[in-house]
């Protein structure tokens, strides 16, 4: 055999070896809101993602997970751009995306244009994402915003004695979904919602909103998150506001409770509901909190994981467990992986999670109250734990469908 032939064989062998190595990688694209109003949420979402990798590792049989991250700003266009770039330029095979509500609806719709790929929702919580015309290749292992409000309205009415409330919320799909769940719960118990105000994402001046809040309410519900929540609390405190507060899920997690300044102290005593609670004594939750804390130095994380960190952790956990079930087999348009995800039940840190026929999470909800730990740190204390919350909130599906989709005015304040 000539030296040239030997060299050619060696070179061919090298290329084949490189191809084999490339095949051993499973490429996953991840998006998070790393710019805009919800930057702090996106950053903690990525901490939850990293905590999951630290906990479960990247090995899938003889393959290894390889991740590419893309930034969004909570708008649907930015989410679709990020996902398209991950698929077309970075050649990812699986998407872990997105974080925010309007993003979720857009990415679900985009998923239909790539039925060969698998999309695992990272954290978004708009109801329509999975309830309306769901995508067969889109899986959500977190509850939606309405599910995260189950129990809050009833607790406010029956335990706190609130009879009339007003709401202030960001004007987009996730908060529509949160207020939807709150109104059904509170009005179903006998309460009245006498005013609903909506503000754009990124609002800096809340003076007119605060001035127009009714005086004859027992509490004000805030469907605000990120910089919007901090701005409102600062201005509400400066205006001398003293009403009882109720909160949506991202008002009372560590993205706000750990914010600098004294405005957050207005939240002490605030009742809320969410897919988690900082003080839950469940061993699985406590183990997750420690893993999160151990993954980052104290100055580069919150005292306890935010809801976004938990959602990203759960989504990553589900993806890794499903991939291991099928030994990383992505053949035949990833059918084995999709089947495994649809049937998967995970023992998540915030309770057991399984999917319904729309590939939407059925999980555990928590009614909470914000408390001071005595050292100046704020936490969400567990008040009630509600397991097995489904997307129709316990209503008969036919009755639920007639209520309508979450919007500025839906649902009506009445008992259904």
C-alpha cells in the first residue's frame, strides 16, 4: 500500500472520527429574557437551568448535551427571532423556550412550522399557549398563570375577610391569565372586583394609576413583575398608599423580595399564590434550594430560587429524564422523545407534575404570605398547599370553555 493511500485512509478515519464525535452531541437551544423589563427573571431562570445541569449532569447514554443560549426581551418577535436563529444557524435539535407569556404563544405557533423538533416550555404561563390549538411537539411542565392563582381568592374572602378588591396588571397574556384565575376564585367565593387597570410592560410612571385606585376596596391585587413591580412599590409607598396588597406569582418571588431599597417592605403581609413557596418544608424542595444556593456565590443569586429558576429547573429535569428514557434516540422526527415527554411524571422540587392531553402541566399550587425573617430578608411563607391543579381549575371542561379566554375583561366577576 502506498504512503499516499495510508495518508488518505488516516485522513478519512480522522473525518469519520470527527463526525462520530459530532453525533455524540445533542444540541439544545435555550432562550431567556436577558434584556428588558424582565432581565432579572431571565437571569434567575438561567440559574435554575444551570442548577439542573449540576444536579442531573449532561450525559445521555454515550451522548452529551450541548447547549446554546439566546437572549429575548419578553416580546413575541424577539422570542421567534431567537428560536429561529437557534434552529437555522446553531442547528439545535431541541428547544427549551421561552420565559414570558406572549413569547409562549408565539413560540407554540412557531413550533408547528418545525414538527420534526421538540419544544419544552421554559417558564411561560399564558393559558392560550397550551389550551388553544396546542402544538403536538410543545410540552409545558409548569402550570399556567390561572392555575397559579387557585386558592388565593377563596383565602382572601374567607380567611382575610376581603369583600372588594381592585387589580393593577401588566397588559399582556400572562397577567390576563393570572387575573382570570384570581377573579374566578374570588368572585366564585362571593367577592367583587370593582376595578381592573392595565399598564404596558416597562411602565416607569405609575402616578395616574395610583391616583385612580378606588378608596372603597379591601385590597389591591398587583399583577406586576420585574422592574414594573419595583417602580410601582416605590411610587405607591411615596404616595402614602396603605391598602392591603395581594400579589400575582412573580410579584412575591425573590426577584422582587430581594430587590434593593425599602419599597419591597410594602409587601410584608401580602397574600399571593404561586407554583412554589420559599418556606415549604418538603425535603425535595429543601434539597433543591440547597443545590441552587451551592451552585452560585451568595452575591450572584437570590437567598432562595425564584419561580423562574424553579420552572427552568423543572423543564430541564423533564427533558434530561425523557432523553435518558429513550437513550438519546432522536430518530424518526424525535418520536420516541415526544412520546416519553407526554407520558413523563416528574417528582419536581415544587411537587409532582404530570401532563394532560394538551401536554400541559397538572401540579401543586401554594397560597402564600410575605414575611420578614427577622433579619431584614423577605420570604413567601406557606399558607395552603393545593395538589393536582389542572388547566380547567377543577371546572367541568364544557363549563370552563364557555367562560372565554383570558383578556382585560374576561372573566366576568360572577359565580360560574
